């Protein structure tokens, strides 16, 4: 069924009409109802300062790189307008974010409409632009997620076209894919794992390795981490996290080549189940044995941290289970082809090695070269290779308690499957699954209800996963190829590796807008299931197909009206009294400080943007300088900021007593005025 360009035009018109209504609404709506997160104002203020010629700085004093670079480049061009009016760039930004949302929705419509069906594509596109969770979390905050999601969708769309023409792909196409992958990475730097997996998908596009190797990489990573967590528990695992990362690195270097030479990457149509099981067994024995020898020798020579030996055994067992499960699922979805024959891994390597190396050099050369130049620029400009914000959050994880949060402390949160929690990467699916899980509780026997809540959640999740796979298995003739064309495997593997990159190191307080490839996977996989459902209905004839179109149209209209009503409620044109401040804190700070004063605030993004005549200094370090971060680590943060001229602090005094501040301000602050839960404090000189 052919896609309709009229739908795309109509989508653009309707969405822009609603968003233009919001963009021209009363000015106070923007800080109060739309751009409400401190993190966004870090971008806005730094971009404004760059536009004014002050350099990459939030406060005009400390150079900072605590942001994702591509979105900052976009913000610079917009927030040069802030010199004329603080709200004007926010109006422009709202439209820019809407354009990214529309563009992403159209890419999804084209991708899903071509592979599955236009009605499914339309439903997904309208859901994308009008779903409250997606818009409120990834677009309306004004953060980097909007542009990053666009490039994720564009990269998946380009992979689809690669899939259609994979035998005629040359170096230019690989280079263009790498350029888009690089832009995706710079949209959000933690998407580096996704784009690395995409490289495997591109280079091995004619081979089963393109989907088996990413899943094996994920299996190696997950098995090692789970082996450590099972052996040590949480939070004790974090004391040995360095050892786990070393073991993962060695495992990837050793295991993947062993899997190749043990014929684990043959075409599924040639597999014989018992022979494959035997190959898996010996591949695990050989690779895990080599891992163990290298790790034990390295530990004896003090090259590697000590690793509990039982962990090596648990890891081997988990790897065996994971490889068996992966190959069993792939075997079930295979396409039978009697003409395919097995091959010698060594001969196959010799035959294809040249092309693999050439294309790897092109793809990873552009990607790695760009990343290398970025890190070098960071070092030269800011004194550190990576954004300071990430280093600060990693440092926070070293405290048993701190005011900004804790690392994952349960198995469910370690896997980022804890609904309504910082560690929930799979919204909106996880909340829906959790609701279903709770809704069946009244029908379960008491023995099951007495089970641990986390165990019951994982059992329910496993049942849903099995049912989804069974549905794919029943309809594999229609869906198996679509799963590859839609890029679900790179999204799935890249998402989980990103999650483990955070939780394996004890990262503190991840935010809901971090999880972009996860959202894209959820949306596309939901489209696959919806496509199966629509396919079963439309088989009944012409009337059923017409009914599907009526249903899709009605749902799209409902979502549109619902979103429109919410927008006009939030973004009113009702005038506010004259001289009403954009933030309630502003008159308080203006009346208790003098023009030109430097005020320290734990976050301070929105106040720093809207407060006139004063300078706000970020105290938590997320948008401050690398030298300040080092001063905080050494217990000298208060002295550092005092030397810069900071004399006031606007914060809850209890925060300053706890990590990461650790009482650095003790004995040096006096109360100036109270403001609810916060207090304006005067900072005195260091004790002689």
C-alpha cells in the first residue's frame, strides 16, 4: 500500500498550528509551564554567553563543557536573541523543537508505512507528536533529546534503505552513514554505544554476524555484570565495578573471535540444533577458560584488580545460557533455504576480510576521528577530555549518601526496569507492564502473591516476552524480514549497553530524557505488534480494511484534540499583572543582594537565566569548570568560589552539610533572609 504525502503535509500543518499558538502565548507561560528544567537553562545561559562573546561559560567566569555539543551549536544561534528579550529565543526554540518532533514523526511514518502498513505508520507518527509523555519528556523541556531522536530516526531510516540496496553499497554510502552516526553521537554522547553497534550492522550487512554479534556483545556484557551482582550483591558490587569492566573488556576481545571460529556465526538456515549446541558449549569452555587464565595472570602481576573465581564460573554459565537462547530464538525465525551450505570460518574470513577492514576503517575512522577531535578540543579548552558534568556525577556515586541521589540499589533498578524511579529506561512501556502486573494480582493464588515483588515483575515480563516471541514466530513469514529492516536489533543491543554503561559504574541520578534509543525501540516494536494485529484483521476482506482506516482516523483525531486542549490550557493568552517576575525567587534575591553580586546556587539554571544584574554560579559542578570540580573533590570548593567573588549562597543549609559539599561551608555562612525551604546565606572569608 502506497504512502500518502498528503498525510505528511496535514501533520506538518496541524502540529505547527498548535505549536505556533503556544509560541505566541503570554511570556510567563514559558518558565512556568514549558521550559521548566534547570538542565535546559544550562544550555540557554551558556549559549547566551557564547553569543555575547564571553566564551563557553554559564556564569561568565568559569569555562565549562558540561553539555552535549550538537544541541549547544543549535542553541547558540537561537540565544543570541536573548540580548533583545529573554522570552524571544524561547518562542523560537519551541518552534525548533516542534520541527524536530515533526521530522522524526515523518521518518517513522515513512519507515513503518513502507515496511508494515500506512495505517500503522500514521498511528505511530500521530502518537509521536501528540503523546504527552514523549512531548513533555523529550521536547518541551528544551533539551538535547529532540535533535538526538531525530538523528536516531534518520540513521534507522538510512539503514532501511541500506537493507534494500545492500549489495550495491559503496564507500560513499558507508561514509554518509558514518557522518549521520557521528551527528547522532554528538546529539547525545551516550548514543556512542548505539552507533558503534550500527557500524557492525553496516559492515557485516550480508552476514548473520550483523545481528548475532551485537546480541553476543550484549550477552557478554550482561553476563559479566550479572555474575558480579549475583556474587556480591548491591551496593557491594560497586566496590568491584572496575574489576567487572576489566573482565568485560577481556571477554569481548577473547570471546567474539572464538565464537566466529567455532562457527557460531553460520547462516541460521544451515544450523543443526545439536551441532550448534555442541559448538556453543565448546566456544564457552575455550573462551571462558582463556578469559580466566588472562585475568588470573593479570591479577597476579597486579595489572588487573582481583576478581572472585566463582564469578568466572557464573559468567561462563550465564554466557552459555544467553548464547543458547539467542540462537534458539534466531533459529525459530529463520528462513529455510536448502541451497545454503556451511563454510569454513577461516576461508570465509580470507574471502571477506578486505571489504570488512576497508568499510570498518571508513565508518569507525570518521566516527572515531570526530570523537578524538572533540575530546582533544575539550582538553585544550577546558583541561579535561570529557564533559565535566559526567565526571561530577561519577564522583557523586562514591558517597554512601549524597543529596543528589544514589546508584541503583536493587536488581530491578540495576536493569533500569524500575517504574516511577530514576532507574527506568523503558517508559512508557515499563509503567504499562507494571500496571498490567498489578491488575492481575487479585486473580493470583496466595503462594504467588507472597513472592518478592521484583521476582513477580520479572516473571510477568518473561511471560510477556515469550508471548511476543510466539506471536512473531506464528507470523514470521510476514514479520521476520521486517524486524531486520526496522533496525530493532541495533536499537535493542545499543540501548542495553548504554544502560549498563551507567549502572555498571554506579552513576547517580540518571534522568528520564537520557533514554532515547530505548524509546525508539519501544515505539518501533509496538508498531510491529500493531502491524501483526492489523494484518490479521485486514485478511477478513475489504470492509475490515476500511474499518482499520476509520479506527486509525478516529484515534488520530482524538489524540490531536486532546493535545490541543492541553496546550491551550497551559499556554494561555491571559495577561498577567504588570511587573510580574518570571520566577518568584527573583524579587527576593533582588531585594537582598546588590547589582553585580555573585550568588551560588546548587543548580541555578533558570534563576541564572532570568535574574538581571547578578551572576549565578553553579555550585554542584554540573555546569561549572574542571578546576572547580577538582577543588570540590579536595574539600576546597568554598575557598575556590570565595576567591572568585561569590559572597551569597541561595540553598537549603542542610544540603551544604551533606556530600558532596561535606561541610565545606561550615562556620562560614550566616543567614541573610529565609525563603521557604531555602535560605539566602552570606559567605565569609576562609579561616586564617
